[in-house]
C-alpha cells in the first residue's frame, strides 16, 4: 500500500512540474507564453524583458527561436523561423516609434551598409505611419520565415509584403541585439543573460 501512495505522490509531483513548465508568465499585465507557433514551427521563448524610455514602460519584448541564442550572430545563424514580439503597455505614436527604430539601425550599422538598407527602412517607416497610434495591448511581431523573409504583423494584421533580404532582418535585429542596443537591459533579458 505504501508503494501506491509513493507512486501517486511521484505522479502528482511530475504533473505539477509539467504544468509549471508550460505555465505562462505575466509581466506588466502582459502574458508571456513559453512557446510561439510560426509557419507551423513551435518556437521556444529565448527570453523576455521590458523596454523602458526613461522611467516609463513602453513594451514587453519577447524573443522566440528554435534553439537558445545568446548573441545577434547566434540569432541570425539559428535554423528555422524566429520571432521578436513587442506587446505595448503604454500608448505611443507609431510614426515617432518607427523613427526610433531607424535610429537604432543607424547606431548599429556602417554608412555603407545603411545605403543598402534605406529602401527597406522607408517601407518600414510607412508601416508605422499607417498604424498611427499603438495602445496598451497592441502587438507587433517581427517574424523571420526562411524562404519568405521578415513578415511584420501589427495589430493582428500582416503589414505589406515580406522583407526578403537576410541583411535587412539582421539590421533590424541589431536594434535590440547589436553593439549599441536601444536598451541594454532588454537585450540581456531577451538573450536570457540575466
């Protein structure tokens, strides 16, 4: 009889352990899932954190990959799809936010690289201009899909055609993971370096 009780105890512990392993985390009212599905591929949460501008929380950033990455180079080299999500926790104007992203690309790429990125940055700026305002709960996904390119989804709607160039995806990811990231703490948090 004791072995039955011990076996039930072990099963209960295992079930609780598995349940907690799949439980989402909530930060600033944002539910951060352990996994994300992109093009039929189940991605794992690499890390997440909060983007601050001064004392204000702007968004919760989440990075999903097929394998753990700890740098921009590892992120780009990782096989399969990748997702960077921003879930906004305060209202901001989308146009100025798009300009900040462009500045982040400028801070992390040489002038010669920038000349090749300008058409994509103009398209991206247009995406943010069209969306006007981002309010708490709005989500932007930047998905890299091999063979397709970077797909931007804002407010649950795909924004224009994919950005096909891997160099453009790398430049955009440098905003968060380059040598001059917009927020060092967010970079470390999404790379799981805490």
